[in-house]
């Protein structure tokens, strides 16, 4: 029997969050790139390029959330829920693409130093702190249940911290005159991007390969199913992400002397949802007779 308990998200509110975040950060990126070249600041440019990658990531995550709400069809029995996993994968890769540009600009700044206009950098980076920090809060709710929302929150929060570092660096250059500090900040930002994107990339790859989602203990789920009255053995147990916010489970339960009724399925489904955040559950009871062996008993 198959049962599922879909999570409840407000599509309208989520769309509004993405609309505000994309709009404000797009304006910020345009302003930062423009003034980065005017102010001869590679650190501000690094902040702008990181913000640009995050804007593209927000747009991709937004599109995936829209596809998530589309109805299923005969061809797409799960709808377009897997698109959120593809979006998470792209979201993890996009920031890494900016690292090469940042490193090149930083090296050029060291080889051919130009005096930066520190106060322009301080002003634009300070605006970045406010916008990135404020829009990050839009994705605070729900980030633990959706890797795309978590990625959006993390990227924007990191951007706020990076902008703070750019402000500190510009002020340091203003008071000391050490222009090389501007390039050093760009190198630090590149390192932050690589480290921050690695964990997200690993989780996205795992989801795309059908691995057990992070945060779900396969053995703990198996132990729970074995505790069901009448169950003596379990095989063909699979747990995978239907989307970045929904998880599915299938299993064969060997029950020689018993069977499950609707009330049992409901209780099991609620327990799996509450304890393990598993929403789509399909269980196949078997009596385990040797004359009618299950083909998957030894395979899985």
C-alpha cells in the first residue's frame, strides 16, 4: 500500500521572497560591477561576481520551485519535482565558475596595482551588507527542509559577510595605503566560495544519484520497520529524494503470521514522516514462503 503526506509550503509567499531577493540583488550587482571598475577595486568586483552567481542561482531555484507545484502527468508521474535537485546541482556549480575570474583579477591587481577609491568601495559594500543580510532572512524559514532554500540562505548570508570583509579591507587600505590588501581579499573570497560550495555540491550530487538524503539514518529507518508487530525480515529497502524537500521509501516486509490493515499503514506513515521526514511510503508485505520467493530478497 502507498501513502504519502506532502509538506505544506505557501507558493505565493515563496514566489514573493524570490521576487524581492532577485530584484534587489540584481540592482546591487549592476551597481557593484560599475563602481568596481570606477574605483579600481578587485575586492568589490569579487563581491559583485559572487552576487551575480547568487542571483543566477536564485533564478534557477525560483524556476524549480514553480515546476515543483506543477501537476503530475502520465509521462511525469512525480511531476517536475526532480527539477529542484537539478537546480541544487547548478546552484552549487555556479559560484565555482566565478573563482577563475576572481583569481585572474586578483593576480592582475598584484602585477599592475592601481590606487582604489576606498570610500566608494565602502559605500557599495555597505549597501551589499544590508541587501544580502536582509534577503537572506527571507529564506531562513524552511531552509532545513529544502536544500535549495538552504543554498539561497547560505549564499546570501555569505555575501553579507564577504561584503563586510570588503568594507574592512577598503578601510585598511584607506588608512595604510597598502593596495595589495585589495587583491588579498579577492583571494580570501575565492577560498570562501570553494569551501562554501563544496558541501552543497556533495549533497546535490548525492540526491541526483538517488542516495539516502542527508539527515536520514538508513539503519534507524530499518530498525523502526523491524519493530512493527509481525515483521521478521526486511529487504528491498530504498530511500531516496523525490525532490529537495520530499523523500520516498519502498520496502518489502516479511510477515509470516500477519498482515497490515489501513490503520497500520496510517500509523507507520505518520511515524516515518515525523521521525525521519519521509513523505512517500510504499510497503509490500510478504509471507516469505519458499515456494514463492521474492526476486529481490537477495538482490536488495
